[in-house]
C-alpha cells in the first residue's frame, strides 16, 4: 500500500515494542504473559488492557505480535459482534492453528463498545471462548467501569494503561517531525502536547494537520489554546457592556459553545460582579442557563438553546449594576479537571475494587467511598496491615495507599 | 413546466458558487487544490450550506468520477449500529475509482447516530482512512462523541447574513420570473432568519399563486405573524393595556392561525428590542423561556401566552 497516503497515526504505528512509549510496567508484564504462551497455556488465557484512548493499547499488541512473530487476528467495533458472529468467527480463530504453524494472537478491540442491542450475547460468547482458546486473547477497553466489562474482568488478567506523560509525547512528535523537513514552532509543539493531554494519537494527528496542511498558527483550531483565547476575548467583551441586546451579539459573534461559556462564567463571574445583588443576579442567570440545558438534554428540545444563550449573555451583562468594568485575568475552569483527577485517582485500584465489591455487597462505585478509603486510612496509621489486607484480597500490595505506583 | 424544488434546482454545484461562509469555503478550496482532506465535521444551524459544501467539495475534487466516489447517507433515517457496520464500512473499504486519491462519504445528521453507532464509526474512520474520508454533518457538535470530534477538523457554519440571502432571492426571482416586491423580500428574510432553505421554499410557495410576492402573501402562507403585529401586541401590553393586548393575541391565534409555539418564538425575537429597562427585560426573558418550555411540554398555549402578557402588562406597577 502506498504509505504516503496513510494518515500519520497509521504510518507511525509502532512495529516493535521498543518503539512503544509509556506504561512500562504494564507493557513488561503483558510481554511476559505473551511469551509464556511459548511454554504451553498459562493460567489466564485472556488479558484485558484498560485505559483512555490513544495511549498505545492496540499499538502494543500489534508491536509485540510483530516482535514475537505471532499472527495477529483483529476484531473491533466495526465488526458485528453478537453471539453468533463471535461463536463462528472468533471461535474459529481461537481453535484452529495457523496455516504456517506460527503462533496466533486474537485481538478483540474496544470490548466496552459491544453494543447492547446489536451485539446481544457477545460477552457471554467471549467468556466461553476464553475457556478453551488455544491462542492468547487480548482485549482492549476504555472505560473500566463499563458494566459490560464486569464479567470479563473476573476472568482476565487486567493491565491498566495511563495517559502518556507530556515529555514522552513531545519526544515522539520531535522524532516524527525530524523526518519531515518542515519547521514547526516550539510554541506549536507545546500547544499540541498540551491539548493532547496524554493522548499520543491525538497529538500525532494534530501534528499531521499542522505540517501537512501547512497551516499557520492562527489558522487551525488547535483546541485549548485557541478556544481559550476566544473565550477570554468573549468574556472580556461581555463584561464591558451592560446592554442586553449588545451582550447577546457579543456572545453569538464569539462563537463559543455553551458548555465552555457556562464553565468559564461560573469560574470568573465574581471578578466582575462584586456586590451581593450583582452576584445574586449573575448566578441566577447562570443557574437558569444550566436549568435550560438540562431541559434541552432531557427533552432533546434544542429550540430552547437560544434562551440558554440569552441567560449567558444578556442575563450576565444586565447583572452588573455598580461595579465598574476592570480588566482582569480570567482563570480556566477547574472542576472538569477535578472530576478527571478524581477518576484518575480511582484508576489502578480496579483490581481492588472488583475484589472488594462482592465481599462488601455494594456497587463498585460505592466500594471506593465506603471501604477503600477506610482501608487506606488504616494502612496510613499502621502500615503493617498492608500485607494482611493484600493477602486477604489476594492483590498486589502496591494497590494500597498513596504510595501505590498507580494510586 | 418542469416541476422542481428550487432549493434543489439552485443548489450550488461548486464551492465557488456557495453564498456566504467565505472563510470555510476558502479553507475547503485549499484542500481541493492539494487533493487532500482530513475527516471533517460540519456543524451549524439548518440551511447554511453544510450538505451543499460537502457535495460541492466532492464534485470539485473528483470531477467526472464524482458519482463513483461519493456517497451521502442520512443518519436520521438509519441511525443504528448496523448502518455503520454494513453500508458505511462497505463503501469505505472499497478502493477509490479512477484517479481519485480517496472517496468521500457525507454523513448527514450525524448527531442522530446512536452512541454505539458512533463508537463503531470511530474505528472505521481510522482503519479505512486511506481509501475514504468522511464528512460528518450535524446541527450541534456537542451531540457527537468526543473521540470522533478529536478525529475531525471542525468547521462551524454560521447563519447566513441577510444580504447573502437577499442576493440569492433576487437572482432566483429573476431566473424564475417572479415579481418580488421589497416588503415581500424583507418578510422572507425575517422568517428565514439565516436559513437559505426556508427562504427559497417561501419564495417558491409564495410565487405559486402567480401574483406579486408581497409581505401579506408571505405571512399568509408561512402561518406566522407579521413582526409588526407582534411588536404592536407587546407595546400595548407594556403600556399597561392588558385587555387590548389580549384582543390582539386572540386575533393572531384564532384569525391568523399562528400556532402558540411559533408565536412565543416570535415574541422571543422581539424582546431584545423592546422599550423596557434592563431588569424588566431579563424578567420577561425568563418568563418567555418558561412559557415556551411549558408549551413544548404540552401546556395550553393560550393560557401561557395570556399569562406572559399579564406579566408584561404588570410593568412598573410592581
């Protein structure tokens, strides 16, 4: 195939494990599990690689298969994956030997994307195949909390993948652009890396857009930086006016989506509205906007969106009664970040959660709040208990406490 | 006479013919020049040349082999995962015909695809990127799942400006020999509100009577109220004359046959230009939003509108 035409995310897909970046521990254990197949069937016939998109889950399978000379058979969400299909196609791949006598690895990509209706019975069929497969089965998934994974996680060895750190992403980008004579400014590199947030695939594809499209800095919507700039400008203009009609115009010209507008206003409104009355009015407008967004989502009545913009523009502008306009520095909304961090903290404790939940008789969601925090604080007071807990739940000690490698 | 919808008959065939959206057209033309294209997401309100841009782009790029390398699917007809796995995948994985560098699939109303279907689309977009580029079209990009958004170059289509629509109306009226008077044109522009499809449909419908297209004809066929009447209704209420404004409301609803939902939306459009102090404006806005929500939920339109008028008539009395 003509490699020139391939998107860069495919062109620079790692062909050897050496080229895969990040997640060293998980990848090491994954490789040793793969190698163990050469000495007969290991304890777990299937593994599950879990983590957010674009961090090398599928890539590492391809690369390792290439290194160890395994034949790779892939099934992903674009294939039909109901009970019958899996029983026929996947099962055939799992049972039969390869034509040339090579070992084979079966990749079931994006198993949390199994469709509830169209892929009915898919998980059950996979579970059956895991019991007798003659070849290693590797699955990938994004969302460790997906109910579709519950049964699979019990039967698989689970490896967690985390976002690639910015330095490593930068290294890869520099390496790729080194092969292309085009100049990319340092600022541009930094903005691509920042936007990607550990998603290497997104970073590579942005780099391609910049280099191949020969787009100047201001020409491409490169996410956060530019969004940030337009939001800040819009906020500034909005708080300068007090006339509702002009405010409405400012916001529709700003072309900022309602979600970011709401978050940014929530974070920064108090910088301009300072008296109690102004705050009451402004926050009331904000809460109205939020209320109508909720109504829109519930009824899918998007005609109401126009009012959301009214509340976010006229509502805010008409709230400033006394405080004179002054130029201030706005801060980026924090709470989406907090939610993300909260999730991240939970990541890596999935093994622990899935062991504890059935014992405690509560949901995985609650077991974190109810039990794991307690165990963590016990261990903090008396570190000796760590071993006992680990033994009881038969998990790695690392799972516990703040010092846990992934905790 | 050939029977044809003017929206189709006058749909621009090349990027250069597209009215308005000059920034977007410029960027798309660059892609045609270089014969390359990322996956794209076109988002924007209806009637703003999204589908037209997708088709014109493909036509400019493919020339004679357009038919063989282009497919348009409307996701709201078939929005399940099967359409992605069957129709889309089959089209995407076949090699492009002729000397085309890739094929183009336009997926209209992509925001109506179910989440499962969008997830399935994700991998197809990647796996067959060398043979097929996709243009997803939607009204609200927030209904497209983030992994797909991150794989696309996003183009935001704005509502068309009045002068753009006016020029096009003049052109079509001349081609079709329609007698469009200035007031008629203004009324079409008001009702279209930046939507070219509505504008052309109104023009065609209004001209079908064969007579001159005036504001009266336009408002009569559109089932909407003349904005002058709405302003009259509101200013009467603001002056505190509730009974009289109620009379106007009844005429609009019963005689002119305007639906309550259309009426409330027209009222909403006028609020910003009302002679009200800011505080009253914002309260009126809140009440209008609430009234539209309630009517959409199934509440009685006449009751809600009357209550809204009473609130406006309250005015400085408070």
